[in-house]
């Protein structure tokens, strides 16, 4: 489940006996209406058909993401070590925090250790987000984040062991992730460029795409230099609008292959209209990424467990 200020998208994905992923359900609900209670009721009715575990993507303002060198502790002691390491960096007491991390090995000379992507949220806020849905009978399994939903999608788009960049753009938000398998090397928020692309005329849009390519290349260079992540294998792009212009501009200005996200390459559906809907909606795409958390071919344990 993924939400924005104006809509919420829900998706259900499972893996067929032949191994192919199938999109069983996708719905985008308007966030406007008579009252919040009615909107929760409509959302709960959608999520209960059928009753399956749900991952809810938290709003970006309700969590922090930071990258750091891995700490020399056993996996079982990782969370406790992070509470201690971050106690002076948080705006609230560390014992009120839910902290999880995703790890990836780095290979740069003199920098051969794990890189940790650490996700921090206030436990009380996580509860406030999930409580109305749980009260309505929805099985919220985890509070997740958009960066990891995007990583789940990137994993489906390239062979194992490749470093993949994925860019999503809508009228309000731009997000870049760089990942290899289930590990994360970097995330960047590119909201100002996304907003400008949606609001400027065609002549101005070309220069914005050039600026976007420059920002991406800077991030790629930094990741390759710092972490020995190897060359970026490809850039996957999902846009709500101006898709062809963005693809053409990035392909011209970046030295790596650029391609649109093609959900049909790894996802089937009995209703082709669902895939068509998702291909034009970043919000729906992220909802599918969140649903991939529950793929029977499991990902690492990397999201904030629902802390009710």
C-alpha cells in the first residue's frame, strides 16, 4: 500500500506455480471524500479482499534514512548497537525509535566492509499510522518505505549481482535508488526537479532533464568510487508524464543504458488493464514494489516491523 496527498494505491502480488509473478489486484483510491473515517473504511474493504498480509509505505516525513559503515557486531546485536550509535543523532530518545538496516558489501580498495542503510522511525508515529487500519481489520504486517519498494522493483529488472539505478518521477516527488540485489548503496530525493519538470514548458524541460542527468551521474560516480559497486548496469525509469522526453534525454546524456520500467517483463495479470494502470502511475508502481516484499522468494529482513 502506497499513499500520496491525493490518493492511495493498493496492490496484491503472488507467485504462480510456474514461478511467474502475477498482479492479482491493483486499485487507486482518491484521498478526498466526506470524512477520513469513510476513506479508511473504503481502504480497509479493498485490503481485506482477500485477507493477506499488507506492507504500508510510510510518508517520507515520518522516517529517516542514513548510510554508514557497518558496525563490528554480530547480526543479533545489530539493532542494540544502532540504538547506542544513534542516540545523540536523533531528535527523540533512541529507546522510542524503531531501527532497522539493510546491508551490502563494499569492494573499494581500503574500504572493504559492509555499508549499512539505516532506517529510523519514532515508534509512536508508526503506531499512529497503522492503528486505524488495524482497527478496521486490515492485517498490517510491516511499515515499509518507498526506497525499499523501489529496490524490490529494481531487483526484478536485472540479473543477480548487477548494480541497478532506478528513478521514479511524478508531479511532486523524484526518487533515485542504487541497489545490488537486496542491498542498497544510495538513495536521493530529487523533488525540486520533479516539481519543475511537471510545471515548466517544453523549452525549459529540456534543460531540466540535462540537469537531472548531471545529478544522476554525480551520484553514480560517487557510489562507484566510494564503494567499488562496479559500473551501473542500467537505469530504470518510471514517470507519470513526459516519459519519452525523460528517457530520450537521459539516454543521450548518460553513458549507461536507460530504459523504461516494463512491468510486463516480470509480472502477469489476468486483467491487462491493471498493468496499463500501473505503467502510468508511480504511486501504483510503488504499491506493487511494497507487495513484492511478500514474494515467496524472500528478501532480506529490512523493513520496520509494525510496532503496535
